[in-house]
């Protein structure tokens, strides 16, 4: 999962760490040279002082004797502050990271993110956070440079990935039953499979569910979801092809109320005559059924397209979160990183395979650790 992106992030870490290390070595070398220079300068200065003291009584040479001293003091001052700063950095084992140190690695990171299908505004945000976390930072010797870079990248990724997260299970637990969840998204991305997977996920946590097929447009949609319902032994509410999707989901809610079912999982069409028709239908379902949650489903492999669609669906029927399928087949990770930040709604689940138990609760920390090779 996300192997391509993992490699690219790892390259950034190495490059950035190398730049900072190089700088640290340069600073150390300079400070050593400065220290050597000081060491040789000090006895001279001392002997100058001795001379001045020794010749303090007789006048003739006194002025000329103090002059060179004065000049030397001025020399020391002009090179002093920089030298002192470096010396201080050397003494404390710290090196201050500047913008120019990170310029090249950050440019590469930006390209890496964009080529991984990370949305532009998300890439910008990540870069800004890395800059903010690293520039002006002191690289202490107690902390390895790699740790410093990794922490900056960790925080930057977490910042965009964790947008809007909430405790899905708790929301289900605390909501009045039945809880109605409507699934939106285009055909073929794994919407129906995700409904079946979520039904199983809920079952494992003690919640019963009924499936309702609001995709009354596509021929074969009823059979497809029925197969899942039969395999999992769940009730399916379905109407004839061409029926009103809002009415099907509404029937699902009535069935759940009458049979003490906890959750209604409503499928919707992934394509109509035009995308305007589709969006109008989703708006109508939203109005009539007033679902507790609307989840947008798309496939991780769709990258930026998935991000664009997430925005469109969110505009039509306010989405509460996303399910990102086929993460197991995605190398780029762009959608996983971008969707939450772009829509302001969290990714709640990852589909990681074709089996019913291949649904993982999306955990931003876990994903970031995985991307940084810490898991
Ligand atoms: P829908 O048209 O959006 O309802 O899509 P389906 O649920 O029919 O899924 C389309 C295909 O994607 C099926 O072959 C699924 O088995 C497959 N699929 C769904 N989710 C995943 C996933 O997380 N990983 C993988 N590898 N395949 C998936």
C-alpha cells in the first residue's frame, strides 16, 4: 500500500538530512578553524597587553603601543559575532537550519508529492508545515538529523490527513436507532462491496443492519447487492428498476424501525443520464430521508479524480466522510493524503481487499507511521 509514495518520502528524508548534516559538518569545521585561530591569537594579544602594561610608565612609545591593540580589537569585533555564534552552536552541539539549506530537498518533495497525485493545495500545505517545523530549528546533537526531518514530515502529513476525524463507532453507538447511512460515489469504485463490508464491520461490533438499494437506475444493481445480502444473511430492501431511490431507502428505515435493526445502509446510483440528474437525485434523498450520515466512496487508485469527485458529491449532498477503496492496489497515496484536506471531511474507512473483512478503520497516525516506515 502506497509504496511509491513511501519511497519518495524516504528520499526526501535522506536528502534533507544530508543537507543539514553537511551544514553541521561545515559549521564544525569552521568553528574548529576559528578556535585554532583564536588559540594562536590569544598569546599574542596577551603579550601585547603585557607590553602595554610594562611600558605604561614611559611615554614615548605608549601611544604607538596601544594603537595596534585598538586595531586588533576592531578586527576581532568585525569577525566576532558570526564567529561567536558558530562557536556557541559548536559548544552546544547545535546548528541552526536556514531556508536555503532545505531549498533543493523541498523542491524535490513538492515534485514527489505532485507526481504522487497529491492535490496542489495539499502539497503546498505540507511544504509550509515542513518549512515551519524545520527552519530556524536547531539541530541538536542529541537528536539525529533524520529524527528532526521525520518529525517535521510526520507533523506535516498528519496535519492534512487528520482533518475532520471523529469517532465513527461512538457516533453509531450514541445515535438514535436506526442510524441511516447513505453511500454515494460513481460506479465501479467499490460502493456496493463497501456497504457489505461495513455491514460486516458493524455486525462484529454488535450492530444489526439492513441493506437498501437506492440504485434503481442500473440494470443488475439489485442482483449485485442481493448477492452480498444473501452471503451475509442480511435483509435487503429493493424496488423495481426505475423506482424512486428515496422511497427505497425510506422503506429501509421503516423496516429497521419495525424490526429493531440498528443501522440502514443505503446504496445510491453511481451514474444517471447526466451528472446533474445524479446530483439532483442525491439532493432529493438527502431531503426525504435526512440520513444520519452520508459517506462518499471512491477508489484510492483514482488519485486526483477521486479528490475532484469528492468535492462534487460533497457539494450535492453534504458528505460526512469518505471510504477509500482499493488502497491495497494503490501505490501513489495521493487521494488518501488529499481528500480530507480538500473536502474538510475525514476519510473514515480504507478498503484493503475484496474480502468482507478487508475494511480498515482509517487511522491518520497509523497511515503516517506507515508512510514513514515506522510500522
Ligand atoms: P460499485 O459499482 O461501486 O458498487 O463497485 P463494486 O462494489 O461492485 O466493486 C467493483 C470491484 O471492485 C469489485 O470487483 C470489487 O471486488 C472490487 N473492490 C471493491 N473494494 C475493493 C478493495 O478495497 N480492494 C480491491 N482490491 N478491490 C475492491
